[in-house]
């Protein structure tokens, strides 16, 4: 049997908060920086989503069913596409129509709900699966949690929701001597296949591709294909290459020749006849699992630790996180669509990521993705927003006859929190 290569891309953009001061509490009930969100989404659409989708469509036309890829697209970025770049959705629909692209399920709001609220987790997964079917005509059978967060319990919950495969990180502290290049099973429910990211080979593209100080620069498609063959020559069945889609054109700009690499990649991989491209669901169906994978504590694909400390590693993050989810029951008691929608947006993992205080080992990566100057500014801004949100929820419960509707006319935007473009980080996310 040929060895399988699985390429998976994450597509997500957060709903960034506007600068929200203490004196805005009780006076301003719109929290989001529409200017920044529109500006960044349009920039990334022009640099990455549109040209990369066009190139992938050309590669599928050229290689037929031999070239296959997988995407997960968060529900919140789908909403932004609808508002600011509907042509991006059309380009993804064109990819879906080829039959060579699998769309995965995830949490609708790119949230950390799996770590604290099983009920909210299920709601968001169900809502996201419905959105994927609505846009792309696929009912997802494979799942990727926010930032590849996974544990035995999370995997069992995903299996109970009917999924056959889940994607996560091939973390060294979990694998030990084992290889990420095999299929594993969930330790609680062996029906769920676990696909592990080969972080070394994935990060060669995602983070090291344009680094001229890297010993392997420049990386060509033929060289990379040879590495893939070597990785599974003696042992292993699959190579899982999981990365942000923004790698192409945004994190690695067009001048780095990343699109030229992608254009040559399928032919280089298929040339020897030893490797084939497969989607996650195909890998789960074709390959026998090597063993159960025991993951008692949550892992992720972020930072050197490969755990959840990027989002919940300090007191600021935990204070904001627990304040928000302690309010879950009250939010749903209001029955107000506007409040529930805001609650979902405030759950996006990015808000907690901005509060991270890792200044050393992974500080450069966090700074690259952070619109705030310091994590303390991110915390204060978020908690100011939450304080007003708390007032609105409590007011709705005290006055059930008063409907809080979504605004159709947004107030004048304040100065957006947008940093100038930076060079891409060189460390693993």
C-alpha cells in the first residue's frame, strides 16, 4: 500500500475588539472593531485566500483525484467572508465542487468550550457542521478542535457526536518513542481514529520556509518530497501536514516563492509513485490504527509546551475565561439572539491568546499575532467589554419584556487596534 500524505489547512480570522475604555461601560453596547476586521480580512483575502484557492483549483484540475486536501473554516470567519469578501466563499465552493477537498467540523466560534462546557461545545460543533453543509454541501465526518486541542475525554465526546476521525498534534511528551506517522485511536472510544500532526515537517513550511539563516534554505518541492519519502521509508503509514492556510501569501509572502513551491509540490510528491494524497476521512478508513493514544491532559499545536498554556497559562487569562463561562447559563436564559451571538464572539480563543505573558520562548510568535502592545492591555480591554456585556445580560433578565436587538447602524468606529505589518515569526506556533 502507498504511504499517505494528508494536507490540512486551518482558516480563521477573529472578531477583534475595538478600544473599549472604562467610561464606555454602560454607554456603548457595540464591542467589535469592524474597521480592523474588514481591513485585515481583505488584506489576507487578496494575499492568501483568493490566489491560493485559485492555485489549488488549478492543481486539482491538472492532477485530478490524485491531489486532495482538507480545510477547516471557522464559523466566525465564514460570517466575515459574507460581510467583507463573499468572493472568497465562492472560491471555496469551487474547490468543494471538485470532490477532492474535504471540509472538517470544528467549534463554530473557534472557542475553548471543549475545556469547560460540554453543552456549549456540542452546540457549537452542531452549528458549525450545519454551516459547512449549507455552504459546501458536505456533512463533516472528521473533526479538528480549536488549535488542535485534544485529550482522551474530548476525543470521546467527539466520537459520541458521530465523527470517525480527529486531528491533533504529534506532541513529543505524549508520543514518547512512538511516531506521529501512524494512525492511533482514542483511549476511551477506539472507534475514533486519531491523526497526528508531523510538526517538524509542517513547520518547515509554516515557519522556516523563508528563513535564509535556515540550513535547508531554499526549500524546493523536490527536496521536500524527498524528506516526506524518507520520513516513512522504514516505518509509518501517513504524513500529516497541518498548518494555517495563511502560511501561503501572508505569513510567507509571495516574494518568498511559497506559491511557486505549492505549484510544484503535487507533481514532486506523486513522481516516485510511493506516496499518495488522502483526506482525513480516507486515512481513517484505509489505515489500521497502530495503538490507542493516551492523552490524559489537553494538548494543542501551540508553543514549545504543546499544551493549553497559550490561552490559559496565567491569572489574567483564567480570570477572563472563567468569568465568561460562569455567565453561560444566564446568557441562554435571556433567549436574546444578539446576546448569544456576542457571547459566542467573546469565546473566540484569540482574545485569551492576546493575554499571554510568554515573553521568552514563544514571545515572538505571540507578538506577531497580537494587536495589543501588552497582554495587560488585552486583559483590561476584554474585561471592560465583559463588564458592559454583564450589565446587558442582567438587564435583559430583569426586564424580559425589553428586547435587546442587534444594531443595524454601527456607532462611529474608534481608533482601530491594528499594528503595522511585521516579518513572520520563525518559531513554531
